[in-house]
């Protein structure tokens, strides 16, 4: 009997586990110095992780631009495009508001900031340097690019999405007059997805390197010091992912949440290890199409938009952190202040770039809205990287659930793919050549 090869999901899980063990062993048993810091962590492991991370980041801007143009042009009907866009925005904004509401409720019950004997000086690991928060009006104004080329160079995703949507709508309106350009974008999209499949071959070893570096540098000391806060954030993230997303998926599609998480796990693991929604977007799009059965027309629109504005995990962190820091400083929040936090964090998610660590900058905006000292952010910086990984996984999960629901509603969903025993199709990488059946010249 032929031995069955390990699937991508299993190999990524092994990479995650080995990376965690390797990182902890290095942190605990390898003394600081050139061998540990320069050769092992800063050399071999960093190289392994960063090659993978750079490879997927390389694809983000061209993939987002090409896929949204292709998706908008493929939808054809402008009314349908508007309907899909409206549903997408409603889903993202609603789930963000629900997420931060759950965070505030759970944090108010657990009281993570009421920890006896907490030494503030011991857990403040960095000085707080917070840029001035951008007004919400400017966030919306900044969505319209003045120079599309500059938007691409600077990876301004909101501007890129707006410009790509306009081109897609124009191609759709022109019809046969722009048939050649539409076909070109379709072929470019196929090329980009093939590149994604190449990069996915690096996923298990790339995930290993990223996780190992994180735990080799951070260890578990910071988690012990802020265990109550850390556990509260993790708890709310799991509640939101399993109950909120799972419940919404079951109610609106009738599909199995368990099957969804199984099929989508490769994307979740990459998002977890990279801690960047935008950076993991190529993988999220590929897995949504190959494993979940979402059509390219839907995924190419909803997923890039979600990677830019759907930051439920970040909003949850902001909710728990607000309660935590308020309790540390002995500040009791009123009902109106809690409503302000929900409103501000929901709107702030629109302007939160999908890159590691940016949630702390947006947290300052939330704290300032209810007059809580922003210096309190210094308390949680030591463990934010670890939490950032988990909340990014939640963010991309929300993007995929939204895409699945809309695809089902719009008749753009392949149920056979969703229910099949699918994993990432590595056979796509093998050249399909059959010389015997080639016609004679």
C-alpha cells in the first residue's frame, strides 16, 4: 500500500509546534551571546522566516490590484457590485462592534487590571511613542488616491482598492470595447495565483522560523507577568471566532463551522505566524477559493477589503486593553464612555493597516477618546507580539466567513469543494504534459 503523504495542514501544524518548542528551548537553555543572538536566532531562524514572509508580501500589492480589477469587471452588473459591497461593509462593521462589545463585557467580569502585587515597572518594557491619531474624516478622505502609482509604491491598500474598483467598473461598462484588457487582467490573475501556490510550498518551514524567532526572543516571562490580561484577550478572541463567526456561518449558510475551520486552517496558521492580515492575503485568497469553494469574483473583492478594514481581533484587544489600563489607573468608565469606546474602536478599525503592531497606535486613539492615559500602553507592549499573532488569525477568519456568506447568497459558491476532502492542491505545481496525445506537426 502506498504511504499517504502529509497534507499541507498537517505539515504547517508540525512547523508551528516545532517552532514553539525550538524557540522556548533557545530562550531557556541557550545563553545570550553571538551564537544565540547572531547565528541561531538572528541568522538561520530569521532568514528562514523572513524569506517566507517577504515572499508573500511581494505578492500583496499586485495581487490586490489585479484581483479587484478582475473581480469588479467579472461581476459585470454595477448594481450587483454595489449590493456585494454593501453587504460586505455591513458584515465587517457589525462583527467589529460585536467583538469589542464582547471584549468589554468579558473584561468587566474578569477585571484583568485588578491584579494584586502587579509591579508596573517590571512589565513596562518600552517607552511609549504614539503618533497623533488621524481624524476619522481624514481616514475617509485618504481613501481617494491623488497618485495611484504612489499608492502602489507605499502599499496604501484603501487607495489601491478604490482605484482598482474604478478600473474594474470601467472595464465592465465598456464591455467588448475593452475585451482585450479584461482578458489580460484575467490571465494576470491566474499568474498571481500560481505564484501563491509556489510560495505555499515554503509555508511549513517559514512558519517554523517565524514562530521560533518570536518565542526565542519573548519567552513566556511577559505572559506570566500579565497573565490575566493575556488570558482575557485570548478568551474573547476564541469566543468571537468560534461562537460569533461559527454562529453567523451556520445561521446564514447552514454550513458546518467545524468543516470551515478544518478547510481554512492553512490560511489561519499563516496569518498567525506572520501577524499581518495584508501579508497573508495571497494565502487567504487561495485557500478560500481552493478549500472553501468561494468564487474568484467574490474573494477578489471581499478579502482584500477585509484585510484592510476588518480588524475584529484588533478591536477586541483594544476593548480588553481599555478596561485593563483603566483599572490599573483606578479609572471607572461610565456607560457613555463604554459606548464611546465601542464606536471609536469600530471606526478606528477602518484605518488600521493590516501590518504587525499597528493596533497599539489605534489603541491610543481609543484611550484618548475616554481620557485614559496613553502611557498605559507601555504595560502591554511586552506581550503584544504574541497577542498580535492570535488576533490576526481571527481577522482573516472573519474575512473568510464574510466571503463564504456572500458567495452563498450570490450563487458564487461551490459546495462540492467545501464538502470535499480538500487541502491545498500541490498537483497544481506539476506540469501537465502528455506527449503521447500531442498532435503531430
